[in-house]
């Protein structure tokens, strides 16, 4: 597992890197708005390389650019599980009891009626600002472009996440905000992912095929 963990980091550290503010048109031109993003976080290192902290993609067709926007720009954690996770870490670090309300769904009319006395969007706005600042100031990403087939996209995404999580080499800095997350899956995986952690890792042949298709 360790050699693959190293190879994954070596490969993606060598790819073109994007940071905020990125150009939506450029991302769309490169990816046709389909593919996978590989995220890095300032201060997180592995063997002198930037450490991968999240793998992500999109469910619907042609939605990669929009998905990145939900993370980097939306200021609404209920449109981005990534933002939600970072917010949980900030809330838990501050020992803020509002975390229970933070976790409530609040998009549908039914949810808004059900939780209107618990969810305070004005109060949440201060955390939304913290999250936006953290992501825009600290996160960079590279791309695996033009993966149109949903099943193939899912296999690559889940396989990369599983490969990173199941490696004995995984680690984080002591200051990584994810260490304050209330869910042990984030703390233990050292990733901003909770899905696919126990899925089958990529085989070396799958990873070689991914490299050949990207280069």
C-alpha cells in the first residue's frame, strides 16, 4: 500500500495546480466540466510534498465547475459537504453547541418549517466567512479531466480515497483543523472525506492506466 500512497502523491504533486481565484472558463475548457478534483491544504505535507486532503467529483452530468464553486464560493455549507465538515471542525474547536443546528438540513420548505427555530442563518454567517477564508486562502487543487462515465468516475474517486485512507503512511500536521472534527472518520483518515474509506483501493494497474490516460 505504501508505494501506491507515495506514487499517488508524486503524480498529483506534478500536475498543474489551481488556486483561488481560479478561472471558471479555464476549468471548463480543461475538463468540459466533467472529472475529479484532488485537493491540497496549506501546511499539510508528506515526504516534502503537498499532502492530499480530499478527493471529490460530481453526481450529475457537466457539474464539476459548479461543484467547485459550491466549495470555494457559495458561503452555504448545506450545498457543500466539504464546507459542512470544515464548519464542524471550527464549531467543535470552539466548543460551540450550535453544531447540532449546523447539522440540520435546511434546504427544502419542509426542512425550513421543521427547523426554523433551531437554524440561525445569521449566526452561521460568521462560520461561513471563516470557512470561505480558510478554503480560499489555504486550498489548491489539480484535476483529472473529462471523465464522462459516472461508473468510471466513481471507481477512480472511491479507489483514490480508499488508497489514501488505508495506507499506514497517512498523517497530518498537529495544527490540521480536521483534527477537531467530531467524526473519527475525518480525524483518522486525515481526509475531508467520509465516504468510500473502506472501498477497494486502486490496484497498481488501475493507477498506471489512470496515469497513461492523463498524460
